[in-house]
């Protein structure tokens, strides 16, 4: 995906050269990315496939914009709460250890920075 920031239209040959993959591996990577909706195949040709980021495919008319409401975000499971609380406790302990060693600790908690 980072490569698409520099080369918005990419072929397996271009991906293979840029990522140092085999041509077959790059083709499989782009094909799987297309199956996941991360890229859109715009060439319509089996032998010379070309892929584009989905938003650019809509902008340039290779794909139509999805109609209707966007999908709802997934619901957070209540079973996840203990795991998140344990992670927060581990991060607080790490911050305390870093502070005790005199190393810089983030001044703003990460969740406060996201708000």
C-alpha cells in the first residue's frame, strides 16, 4: 500500500522490481490485494494486469462509487475489555519503569492524543 503512494497505477512487473519479488509473487500479491479491496484491477487483460488504488479508480471512472450507506463499524466485544485493561496496565508499568530509569515518557496518553 505504501508503494501505491508513489506509483498509483502498478503492474506485477513494476511491483516485482520495486519490492524485489518474483514476477509470480508480485502478481499473486496484487491479485490478493484486489480480492481484499485494497486495489482495483483496471486493465481487464489477463496477461498485462494493471492495478489502481480504489479511490483513484472511482475518480478516473474505472469503477463506480458504492451506493447506499457505508457499512456499520464492527461492534466491540465485551470479552475484549479485560484484554485491553491488561494492556493498559502493562503500558503504565512500562512508563513507570522508563521514568524510573530517567528515559522520556510520552507526556500525553495515546488515547487522549487521538481525541
